[in-house]
């Protein structure tokens, strides 16, 4: 059996892996908090968030706090399932690859 066959290509990026990890343990997180936690630039983070959104793994909520825009992100059911599958594939690879 191919040890990497069940890994999800979308999560190969360390930034997308980080975003999904943060969202798995938080109901929702805003853009600036994600940027600080992952220590990435606005453009880099936005690009990776866009990829996750296009694949249906995260939801984007745009709103305002006073006059400032506030964009928050949350994991979708499909995203949670896909990420858990990816983690299970990693665990299987670690345990059974010799």
C-alpha cells in the first residue's frame, strides 16, 4: 500500500495545516489573530485561506466592529472530516511504514 496515498494535497502547505489546526480547536478566528498565530503576511495568509474556502473546508464571515471590517473564519463539517482524514493518514503512515 502506498503510504502517502491517503494524504490530502490541500494540507501539504504548512500554512493551511496551521489554519486548519487553529480552526479545529476554535469556533471561529479572525484574520488578524490567524496572521499573528501563524506569523505570516497578509497576502500569504489570504491566498491560503482562499484555497481552503474554494475547497469547502472553511467558511468566511465578513462583518464590522464599529467602522472596521472584521473577517472571521470557521471550519466546515467537510473541512473537519477532511482534516481528520488527513491526520489519520499521517498517523497510519507513521505507524505502519517500515
